[in-house]
């Protein structure tokens, strides 16, 4: 299918607030609805709004058990943690300053579905994500509705990006290509290219030609440019150069060591002691020790997490080094150590 990249920076310059769907994507959806064709919209974020933020002090409502903001779900009228399922009602005023009112920011699949209902009140619209497919046989029921064309517009997370073959889908819209691109992961470009390529393949699988619109704030990023041209060779050339320069997989192996415990001071002290021990034992070995550093989720289900990373061209020396330092049962200073070789 033909692919068009929509620069959201231009959209924002002409508006006070950025709507979930650009003018270009709205027009394309209108044309698809008028022709009686089907369309699919991808946004790999659940919920209605990503954060609830105080307009006065700027504080964000966070989970009491995890170091993440709570996501607002309109269907449940609650703020929910996507890691431990903690739920709380939306406070009337900010709990930090006790003065400001909360404002919902960011978008999820619920918000996009709501916007579609506003723009196309007579269209048959459905949402496919982890919230709408919990019931038994819900996947099959939704699949049959789309196949029989009872659904005209489908919005969903990455579960709609692969394996679906609907000949009447002529339009695919990626609401935000930046969600995976900005993750703290050296594979962010690879994951973005993979997701966009797979999602683009849902359009134009029948006799009618397909059209793909990708909304992004980073239209010149090599992963997005390569995906828009279905050009794996171009993406690989850029990605492999970065991996080689930074000595990242496939040019090296990684072992991630994660400490987890109820006391942050104890976890950090144990991680630092492990780093010191690794540095003492690794003399003569071509192994790099990185860290300790806070985990991407510093606190998860009331436990603090700190990481140490080993990097080397061969796995065997790193495994030998770990066996010489870790205590029986993969523990260190009384704390369990989660060992992940070549983490994905």
C-alpha cells in the first residue's frame, strides 16, 4: 500500500490543542466511510488518558505501589495501574497541593474510539485491546463481526497489527508512531519499524488499493522513513551501523542483573557491592560492567528495582564471572538476583 507520513508538528502549529486525529487522517476516514470501506487505526496505548495532572502544581497522580502514572479509563471511571492493577477514583482536587484541579493528558485507544464516535456518529465502530477482549471467545466474536463487515472502523493496540486478513480494509492509520520510538530501549527503532511494517500490511489486501497514514512528531527518523517506503535494506543499513558503533547486539551479548527488594537503600547497596565484586574478578576478561542504575520501573508492586548490565562479545566469560561472584540460588547479600541473558 501507499504510505503517507503526517507531520504532527505542522498540525500543532495551527491549533491550540492537538486532536488525536489529524485533518489529513480525518479526511481519509471520511472518504473510506462514504465508500463503505473498512479502516483500522493503531495506537499502542490503552485507556482514555495517559496521565491525570494538576493544573496548579503540575503533580501527576501515580500508583502507590509502582513508579508509574495511573492511566484514566473512561469505561470504569477510574485511574488504573497497568502493572499491578491498582485502581482509584479520580480525585476532585490534587492530593499533592490540595488546591489545583486535575486535567487529563495524553491519549489511548478509548480516547480515539470516543473521537471516532464524535466524527462518525452513524458508523459501526469497535475497539480491540486488552480491555475489550478479556471475555471468553471475545477475539473470535470481534473477528467475525469485522469479517462480516458489521464493523466499519476498528481501533486497537498492537494486537490488530499482525495476522488479520480483511480484504475490505483499504485504510490504515497509525495515530502515533512515536510511542515505541521513545521507549528507553536500544531496540526502539527496530520495534517501531516492525510495528509500522506489520500494520501497513493490513491495508489493501483485497482488490481495492490500500492507503496508510502514519502520524508522528519525528517524520525524518530513519525507522519511520524506511517503513513508509517498505525498505528493510535502508532500515538495516542505519540500524546496524548504530549497533556496531555502540557494540550492541548482534555485535555483543548482554546479561541484565536485576536486584529487587522492599528497601531502596538495601537494594542499591547490594547492587553497588556486586559491581565492585565483578570488577575485582573480571581482570583479564573482556567484559564490561555497567551500572548500577535504576530499573526502567524503579518501583514495581512495592519492590524497588536496580539493574547491573554485563556486556561482552562472548557469553561464556560473563557466565563464568557471574558464577564466581553470585551466591547459591542466584542471590547476593541476601537479595535475589534476576539473571536475564540477552534480554529482549
